[in-house]
C-alpha cells in the first residue's frame, strides 16, 4: 500500500514524522514556510561565518540524517494558511493547493515575551531571533547583550551569543529552578549533558541572576539600558534595589506559546495548561492522536515543554501509528524503530513533566506590563487601554480586540494574544482560561487578495 | 557564484552575504530601525521567525515585507525609514 500523508512543519517533529512515514511505506508531502528545513531548533548554518562555528552537535548530525532519509521533495516557502475537512490549504509561489488528509501537524511554537516599558525598542528581540541570527548567519544581535526571561532556553542562547562574539552582560531568570529539575535531568541524560555544558560555559564569565527580571528598557532609536529588579517567590517585583545594566541588545523569552491556529481551523480542540499558561492542541503527547482519526498533532504545539527531542520522538511515533491504522504492516526493523521511538517519547515526556515543575509561568509576571506599555505591537495599543476595556465590562478578549484594535494587525494577535488574556483576566479577577482567546481566522498569514480571489475566495 | 551581494539600503550600498536574511544583513551593519510604527516609534527585528511582522520594511517597492524571512538578492532595495 502507498498512501500520501501531509506533514505540516519541517522542524524536528515534522522531519521525524516524514522519515518514519517513508519507513512505514507511506508517501509524505512535507510543507514548511521557511527557506530551509529544520525549524527553529535545528536551524542550519547558511553563511560561511556561521558554518565555521562548527558546533556539529549530535542533534545536527541527527537532523541531516533525518533530512536525507525523509525528504524526497519537500515544499518549502509553503504557507499553510487554512484547514478544513478536505485538507490543509497551502499557498506557494503564487498558487493555492489543498493537501488532503491524512495529515500530521507539527507547527511548533512562538515565544512568550512578557511586555515591559521599552520592549518595542529596536535591539530588543526574542531569544529565538538572536538564536536564528547566530546559528544561521553567524551574526551577533549586539555587542553587549542582556538575556532575560525564564527557562533553560536563556542559557542556550547566552552560549550561542558568546560563540558569535557578543559579550553577555547577564542572564536574568525570573524563576529559581526547583530541585525537581535535577531529578528530571537525570532521567534524560542527553538534556543533562546539554544543561551542564551550557552552565559550565557560562560559569565565571556571565552573571546568572535568578529571581530577577527586567522592569524597564531605555533608549532612543535603540535600546541602551536594562533596568533589573528583584522578584519575590511568586514573581512579583520587589521594591528598591533596582540595577541598571548598559547594553546594546536585549534578548527576551518567557516560555513558548503553542502554534495551535492551523489545528484549530482543522477542527481540533485546545486545552489549558495551568503550568505554562498556554492553550495546547488537544492531542495525545506521545502518539499525536486527536479526536479526528486521520489527523495527528505533535511537538511544541501539543507539549510546549517537550523540546526538540520529544517532538522528534512523537513525530516518528505518530507516523508509525497512522501507518498501522491505515493497514500497513511494519517490517521487523521498522517495528523495532517504532518501539524505540515509543520508549524515547515516554522518557522525554517524563522530562517535560520535571521541567513543568521547575519552571512555572506566573500571572504575576504581567504586573511588569505597566499601563503605558505597548502590548499590541502592530496597532500600538497599550496595556492601560486593554485593562480599562476589561474593567468597563468587556470581559472577552475577542470583544476587547474589537474595542481596542489590539490583535487586529498584521500578526493577527500571535504576539499579543497571550498578554491580552493575562491582562483581561487580572483586571476582572478571573483566570486567563476564563476570558476567551483570540479566535484564529484564515488566512493565517497575510496573502495577496488577488491570490485568494483567483482561488474562488472560499475563505 | 560570488559569496557577497550588494543591497541599496535607504540609498546606500550595503554588502551582504549570499544566503542570509535581509534582517541579518541589516543587523550586521548596525542598522536597528526597520520601519516606524503606526504612532511613529522606531521598530526593528523582534521575533526573528516570521511570526510577529514587526521587522517589516519596504523591499523593492513592496511595503510590509518581513526582513527576517526574506533572503538578500543582488541589487535589492530596502527602505527602512530610520
């Protein structure tokens, strides 16, 4: 038998799914909106400067192997902008096509950044942006960089910045990772080695300030200073003792926000994760099974703390599971690889559980989002306007969006939606899962109107 | 194929590395401001992965093009309003 399977996302989850699909006798069509495969975590060096860094990690080798095995003809620069019962709608090179089910979605995540005054200044970027510049192009985001937010990603980015010649002024971590992390790391020796290697490279060279956060960024045409404050155990700012650090770039990351939009348009549900304060795609975190039989979802969109390793293991597992449900008989060696992927996925999921206990997203972080802070970067809507609308009785974020225009810009609320939920919840003394969430609307990326019209305007 | 290309950024010639994004080329040469926001604030690269649209600039006359996911081409013109 040979059945086509659509795979959305060319990161670790999608690549592993494509490789496993081929292994199981399916014909994968992989689509990704980027120029190269690998997603964010496995971003390949593109320029000679980046290649010369040469940190050929085990994972880099793994991914080139996955790419070699998985990919006949991936569709790159292909934007999956809508989904329905008949499949995933993809725009590529001025044409629209519909890729039918079965499908495996591995759309990944974007970063949570808690806004504070000055976060829109040029030179202030997400950690992912700094990582992409360093890994793909060998370009440091600045000469003197403050890395701030929460999570183990801060350490990785600090190391990558040093590799490309930046001075890391400080790593500012809102949490104080609990002892649970050590236990979890021991269960996952690969990630233990990774964490120890980051910490040893930073030790003695970069101050790591835990239970601290940036409360203000200052500058003119670009960032020049970061003001740091101490936090209490709940993540609230403590008064007094603020420190000012000079810098010409700041990298922020407060966790990951699952990219659920495409799955939701395809009919999947979401569920609230109280530890990460995220809405995750409702799917089994190991096999990617969802309520729709021919649709699987894997990776950071399902488990934002799973990392590349869980994404890859569950991506493979989802493809094998799908193949078997479609009637494929796995060869003994393929069955062995399926079983190995299952063992790996279970182990990685346990580690994600440990990370969940060690790093917690706190509603209190958003107290740093003062009323004059821009929340919606597209429409320049400030926190005070959102809080005022909520206090005036507009209790659902979709209505706040219509009232204030927050979330109506080019990015369609991907950057400010999570902040809006937190601000509206706090202003009305509710939990963020009680205030609604911005509904995804097709097209998920701005597309030329002529392209949609030529396609029949079926949105 | 030569490894470098030349862009016109706000009228000035800027050398860039073939294969890199417009955002990378701008950041490497110290440009931080890529456009002005609705209320006139300077803005530049932010998410770096094509999601937030805040790194947009006018490229070859087309407004609102994301510099972080657009690769440099020889002779490309970039207007940043910086």
